[in-house]
């Protein structure tokens, strides 16, 4: 077994030295003397945001993602919204339409969750993901006070950002919007209208002054810059519900393939190997994270090269909807290239799929990439 870090390993790990660890909580039971062994190739990050921030897994030092590494994706031009004049209108099929100012929302009961948010276009080990403490006021009581009509079956959340969409042969100005069924909006007590991000006012890049938070769902569901909620008597269909953010999957039935289109919603079960580190005594550790729709993570297994799967050690979670960290001590690393794969299993027995699983192999759109990610490193000779 290698007992000393090689030069490349040492230089690759400089960014996570003792000073970096003192900035926040030490993850994965890490010690100050650990050095990262860089992955040979960077992961495909998926679709980037307008500002370009991405989580760097190898440099992650805190359970809460630093704001400068927290991804931000927009669909139209980010709007200029003045918190002092911002209003949220509640209307449509309700008995008591009304508007809220930001101060009125802040005066209501407050809800806080630490929630992991992932872009539905994120790669298998990409950086379009982050974990933050979100706070705001619960959605359901506001809708109940408005009094949904019996025929109101769909709740639509409109945003301030807008653009022109060509539909058939005409162009229409449209605001970004997504919807939830009335049952989901009223009965899911975890939904809230968020105005704080890690204890500070919600930044513009993340939808400030107010966005919708839907724990356990992909980022497109978390409508940013929200300014209007409408209750409708039929399914809402726009570009972002019916034409974009639609996953196409095939299912083999004998010689025939049946294709289905589904709108992106709940996050799929996923894990990633975040990094491999070496301590000064030569010991190696593999560390990573796992997450999903809020169903507890039951286990994570790790495979090195073609060896058998080994169970990783899970760190107790701090919030139902936040990622779960895991580690595996690697006691017999030979010099040379190695592949590392992780797979998560949740409390319902669902297992993260392989890349050749039909659930992934017959998926024809870029959304919902939750296949097992294979990451490669090089263990160098003693240096």
C-alpha cells in the first residue's frame, strides 16, 4: 500500500489544507492533514446557469454550500424586483383574492428547512446542486385562507421574468410559470414561500425577494421571483410544463418500445463520489453524498474497480430533505488508475440505477440524470 502522497496528489490537495477546514464544519470526519487525490477527468456539470457557479465537490468543506458555488439557472432575463414595492397576488378560483407585501409575508408564521436543491439537467456527478437553509412562510395556510373553489384543481405559480414564445404561427409574451395540483399545494406541509437564504434576504440570483420552495423536487419546480398565484379548473400547460422539462423514456415490451413523456418533478435517488483523500499516515478515504425526494437514505455501497460492493458509513442526516454524507475507508490502494462507483438505496428499497439500466439507457432527454457515476483517479508511486 502507498504510504506517502505523491507530488501530484499533494499539489491537488493544497486547496483543502488546514486553513480551508477552519472556515466551516469539517465534513466526512476529515482531519487537517488530509490531501485530495484529484479525479483524472472533471465530471460533466450539466447545464450551466447564467452566472456560472458550480459546486466543486473536491473542495467542498461545509454541509451548507457556499453562495459563490451555489448554482443559479434562469429561463428569461432576470427581472429587477424592488422588495419595497413587491406584491404577491392570489387569485383565480378563490373566494377571497388578496395581495401580500413582503412585510406581510414576513409577519406570518415562519418555516425553515435545510434543503438540497438540484438542477434537473445536472450531470451524474455534476455541480449544479447545493444545500442551503431556506426560510419563509408555509404555502398551504395562505391557500386555505383564500378559499379554493371546488373546481379549482391546479395552482399555478407565476414569476416576474418573461420572454416571447412562439406557439404555432404566433408570438406571445409569457411569464415563467410552473404548477402543482391543488392536492399537492394544500396537503404538502413542507412547501413554503421563501424570503431567506442562509439567514439573509433571498438574493436576486436565487429568486429574491420571494421564491417557492418545494423540498424533494428539482429546481425548475422552485419558481423564482414569484409574484402571482392563480387557481385554475384545468391542467396548466406551458413551455416549461408541456414542451420543455419533459423526460422521454422508453419501455421495452417484446419487440416494441413504448415511449412516455413525463414532466420533471420529484428528484430521483442519486449519489456521487465527491472525493478521495489521503492522510499523512497514508490512509485513504472515499467520501460522497446521497439524496433524493426526501425518502430516507437506507444505505450507500461503493465499488472500486471490479471488486465487490462495500457498504459505506452514513452520517446521520440533519434534515429530511438535505443530502446525506457517507465515507468508506480504503485500505489497499495499489498505484495506478482506479475507478470508483457509488450507489444509493432508499428506505423504500429503490436502488440508484446503472448507466445501462433501461430507466437510463432508454431516456432520450437530458433531464433527471441519476445514474451511478463512475469516477477515476490515479494513485501515484511514492514520491
